[in-house]
């Protein structure tokens, strides 16, 4: 069965086609540039851009896959979490395609999609693994079994900002362009990561050992920049990035130890970060943990990952979603199928 995946939870319109764990092709449109002057995603602008981009992106993905709509046997769409107005566009489009084609429809969890993205590159997940989801809206450690049958267990979350949010806010503080993650990653390459010793949040003896917090780190950066107005932005970027990478990878490996698993999967937009990838690789190698991170283009939001989780559901014989479902903007990740 060829599964079409549709993603519109934020500012990316993504469409992908997956069959039996193989990515046939995909396409992506983004309204990122339209939000840049606001310093963050404006929901109404994102929704209108999805309406404009939806059909052309489906056509581009079909072309990339070398198939036609007649080949599609199931549709999966991000039902949540995400921006409500943006989600509704994808859900409505997915319902229209599924109805017109007479194929089943699955409303899936965006973060399960992020996790499934890795299977397109590295094949099925092992029986047990630890997942680190780091994105614009989430920072969580998860105990993952098979992604579709067994509920996903949250080991920890951030108590305040998500890691991606911290990258975006710190970039603004030091005058780097939106979106902040890629800007900081680039600037950090020209800076010294040992220039400033920023705090490693939640690493004290009385802190939750797997918990995350990033707002204090952001404040520490703000204070430092205030106190040293002529500080080199590249050094701040590199030192901040080092603090985030250090905390994320140390806690992820601690979770692997606690859970006694041998595989760590890092997914989500922040998994595109070059220093996080490097430090995770070093520390996993030292601990004998198998590290899986999808290639960068599958880390940030895309349609292929939604097709990937849809394909896992289809092959598992999951019951299609009720055709009356609506988007679910706020929800925790427990099951891959959300509605
Ligand atoms: P969520 O998936 O939680 O709903 P989202 O869809 O906005 O949120 P993603 O698209 O998965 O999140 O990731 C976007 C985030 O990833 C942004 O905060 C962005 O700054 C960050 N990001 C992207 N590339 C990098 C990078 N190279 N280094 C650090 N952060 C990055
Ligand atoms: Fe995302
Ligand atoms: Mg995004």
C-alpha cells in the first residue's frame, strides 16, 4: 500500500509517499520567510500559506515519487499537536483526498511522525529504545517500544521552554536571524564553545535527573550579553549551543542507562543541530549505545515522516480514523494514532 502523508502543523506544508517502509518521494513548501519579520510563526499567515501550497505540494511529491494519485492506498495526516488553524488545513485536505480516492484515513500524532522519520533511514526500531524528541515545541525523553502497538511512556519533559524555543529566543537576543536554530548552528562554527561557561540547567543533586529546563539558561545568556555588550555573538552562540548539547546528550544517555536500552533515537528539528549530533555520537560510542538520528532534512517538519507513521499503522492493521474527526492542537504523545 502506498501511504500519502500530509503535514501542516506549523509553517511547513509537507507531503510524502511511503510504501513498506520505503520513502518513494516527497515535497515541502514553507511559509517561514513570511513570518521572519514577526520573529515567530503567525497562525493565520501559516494557514493561508497551507491553503495555497497544498495542491501544488501534493503534485510535486507525486512527481518526485513517480506515481499518480491512483496509486495511493491510504492517507495519513497530522491531527496534532500544532497550530489549530494550520492543522485544520491539512486535516481538511486529507479528508478530501481520502474520500475522493476511496481509501482509509489515519489522523496521527506529529511527534510519532518525528520518531518514525528515522525508520525511513535506518529501518524498523528495535524492540526497546529511548527517544529524545527535541523540537520547537517539545523536549522529552521517551521510552519507545514499537511506536504503534505499545503506549509511549514519557520519562521526562521540559518544565518551561522547549530546546528549539531556547535556540530561537537566544538567537534574537544576540541579533541572529530567524529561525534561530540554524542561525546559531552556523554562527557557533565561527565561535569558541569554551568562551563562556553557561549553566547546565537541572544538573544539580536535587534536580530531576532526566528533567529539562531552558528558560534559566536563556536568562543567563541575556544577563551575559547585558553585562558584556561588546561580546562576540559567535562565542555566545557556541557556548550556549554547548550547554544545550551537553545537557541533552548527558540526560539522554542517563535515560538509556536507567531504562537499560542499547538504542537512542534523537528526532525533531533540533536534532538537525551539528554539535548535538557530534556530542551524541561521541558519548553514545563511549557508552556502547547505538545512536540513530535521521538525516537533517527528515529532522525538521516534513510529509515523509507522517507517511512513515501512517505506513506503520497500515501494516499493523490499525483501524482507520473516524471520518468526523477534527484536529487536536494540544495533546501528549502516547499513541501514534491520535484520533
Ligand atoms: P513541534 O515539532 O514540537 O510541534 P516544530 O514543528 O516547530 O515543533 P520542528 O520543525 O520539528 O518543530 O523544529 C523546528 C525547531 O528546530 C526550531 O525551533 C528551530 O530553531 C530548530 N532547529 C532547526 N534546525 C536547527 C539546528 N541546526 N540547530 C538547532 N535547532 C534547530
Ligand atoms: Fe515538528
Ligand atoms: Mg517547523
